[in-house]
């Protein structure tokens, strides 16, 4: 048997091995039975093909079965879902976008003492030419203030409300009730149980996200995804959760979501219309959202299940360590591209008793206060340690300006110099998109350089000059628009004598100047910042700020600009750094500058590519 080859998996190799086995097969007298036998020209070839096919089929089946038993190698969603179930992780369903609106009802019928916006009142809005429906999940009741009926901060959720009812036949967790919509938003589920068709007494049941504190009488339900991709709910067994009784009526309310189709940028004015009356009044005027719709998502893919399930298990649905907070937010709020979490004792300055959370969304630079509050109150509130307070801070962005020069040989090249420029620019932008723009991702000069060289053999070499940039927004006209209490951190060692800024208006002795900042070296590690006239380059105000080159920090004694130049909304401070690589810290994210060159304001282009033909 030691001479038999049994590791082959493909059909032809198996067939060859079988023929070799028969060719060498001997009888009890050690004589070859099939000596000089032509297997391919005989009927025995059919039997060998059949054995090869059967062996190959079983090898493939065994391989696939083994793959589907492990989360890392599973290729079928139902396999990944089943394994994740053992880890206590339920895949995230579709998530509806949520918005907030405010409106006033003029002269409702009878001028009542209270006014109620009924549950599931339909709000409609148009996004990219498509009309979508939103609804409030709960009734909202207000009282008039000075005779004015104003609804404020009403949360509305995208989706079509549906209601399904089931009769309990076999009580206990073995009977499961399927939600017949794959794009259900399970966060909107409302489950109630009626005693019977004749007894209308109804009890509300809540979702048990974990087994902690679930008693035998707790009115809870559980949820999981079945092999067909539908979610289903089930109830307890009088050990973990109350057991239902035959004849009970289970009613399920939920919204069917369109996922991320309803996410609207905060820079757009979103308008809703209410499709029902409130207090007998038709709201003719358009309702402008106070917070645009966001948070919509299409749920977990199989790759996301593979990534999240083991990390969710490690936290046991409890937020204790920094990685626990990260895993729980990733599992429950999918629109965060990158998360950084650290203890308040590690913060500078320390914030004892707090855990610091910084979130970067897929779109835009910061997460809205409404989303932060939703994560704090609805996702973390019942999972965190009681004495620890979550503190959200916005990401700290460090913008990078690149001036890249390419040496290009036109001999035997399929590209022109202008085409090479486009390819290089695309490769650099793709490097930032895939390798950076997240927390704890460092810029590695050699890595980017190799990617540029690999674009085409016609590229002889490349070199890039790097500047880093911070953006500040001082309060215009304030006495202390920007002071040393707000240290500007580059988090990398700065090159002395390389700091400059874009232009802005500044008043000195009653005269408004167009001015900019420039550093003045005072020692090997420190310097000052001077305010210079944009046109004469003479110093208007000396030592307006200080620089620590080693720490990569700038602070101002005072900086109160009079105004910004046209089309400018901030002041950009540029500097070179001492290393080719750029480091990222806990809350720092490296992004490429999206600005264009503007000599009138000393603004530098984010990416310049120059191709020299040799």
C-alpha cells in the first residue's frame, strides 16, 4: 500500500493511477494478470472511467464538506451563518436610513390640549429621482407652546411597514416564525403576543440580545437567520424566557428597507412630505429635514460575517476592553469605515473614567451627533461598564501633498507621456484609497514608489516631494479665535524652516492685510510663527505662535483673522517632515489633499505629477 498514490484529486490523475495499479497487479504466483493489456482500447476502460468519476466526485464532495465546516473556508452563506450561530453572532440585516424632521401644525381642529402624530405616519421624499417612504415607529404626542403646535426632532425611518400574524401550534423554541422578506430591518421589529382569538389581551415581547438576566418568566424572543436567508423568531422554553401556549397569536411588525439607497449627504437639503393629516390639518408646506437620512445599509455579506463573528465572540457582547467596543460597534453600525478606541487614561490629556471613540464614515469626514448619540444610547448603553462613559471625538485628519516626478522612456512603450501621467495619478489615488484613509494606517514611501514603477516598464524611476497639511478654522473676529489650548498636532517630526500657510485677512493696527504664516527657527528643536504680509513678505506680527519641530506641534498665543479669501473656509498650514514615511496615531487619519493650486492664496495642489521623457 505504501506504493499506492491516493493523494490525486483530478479525474485524469485518478484514472492514470487506476491503470497503473491494474498493470502492476499480480496473481498468487506473482504473474502479471494484465500484461501488455491496452486499457484504452478495451471495454475495461469504461469501468475505469466510472471508478475514476466516482472517486473524483467523492473527493470533491469531501473537500467541499470539509470547507463548509470552518468559517474561514466556507463559500456558502448558509454555512457561514450556521457557524456564526454557534459563536453567538446573528448577521446584520438590512438597515433603514433614519432622518429627523421638525414641523408646525397651524390651527388644528378644536385646538386640542395635546396633538398626536400617529404611528407609521407616511413621510415621502425623492432621492435620485426615486420616491421613498419613511415612517415614525412610535406615536409622538406634543402640547402646544404659546398656542403653537410644533413637532421637533421626530425620528422617521425609511421603509414600508408590514404586519404578519401567526397562530402558535407547538409551543417552545422548536416552532419558529419566518419573516417573509429578506430585506427586513430587524432593528424595527415589534413583537406582541395575543392570548387567543377570543382573548384579546396582548403582551409585548422584546429581543433578547444575550442570555444575561433572562429568567424563566422573561417576555423575550430570539432571532436568527435560516438557511434560506430569511430571518425567523422563536420564543423561550420556561427556562430561558417565557414559553408560549398553543393558541397564542404572535404578531410581528417591521419595516421593509431599501438599505443604503436612502443615505443622503449632509450638504444637501432633504425635503419630506407628510401623506396624512395631523389634527385634521393637511401640511401643505414641505418639511425640511433637521438631520438628513443616513445609516442605511444592505446588511452583512458572507465576508463580513466571517470577519465579525469571531470578534463578536471575543467580546461576549460586553463592552469592557477597547477591542470589545470596536467589535460591538462594527457589528451593529455598518456605515463606519474605520474605528479607533482607546482608554481615557491613555489620552493626552488623560480623561479618566472614559473610553474614547473615534469614527470615520464611508462618506464625509465626520459622523453626525445624532449617530453618535444613537450608538451611545442604543448600542452601547446596556453593554458597557456602568462607571465608564463613552466619549466621541472626531477624527484628526492629516492631509498629504505630493509632487511626483516620473522619468519615462518612450522607446517601445505603448503609452504616451500624458497617458503615463494619468496612470500614475490613478495609482497614487488608489494607494491612498486602499492602503490609507483609516485609523492606524501609515504612509510608506517605498511601497507607493514600487507601485508607481510597476505600472509599466517604460517608467525608469520616480521621486516624490512630500508635504503634510493641517487645516484650522479660527472664529472670524473673535478675540481669541485660536489659542494654545488647541494644539495643532502633525504627529510627525517637522523640518525647521519649511512651515507656511495659505493667505487670509488679518487686521493689524486698524489696517486689514492679506497675510500668511511662516516659521522662524530659534533652536534645533523649536521655532516661532510670524505673520507676514502676502505682497511684501515683511513681518506684520512676530512670534504669533510657537513650533516644536520634534513633537510636530504648533500652538498660537492668539490668532484672530479678520476673514478668509474668496472660496476659502479655513487656513491650511503646510510643512515638510524629516522622514519619507508618515506615521498615524490613534485618532489620526492620513488622506490625500483634494485641493488645487491657487497662487492667489498660496494654496498647493494635493497631487502634482510631472513626466519627463528620456
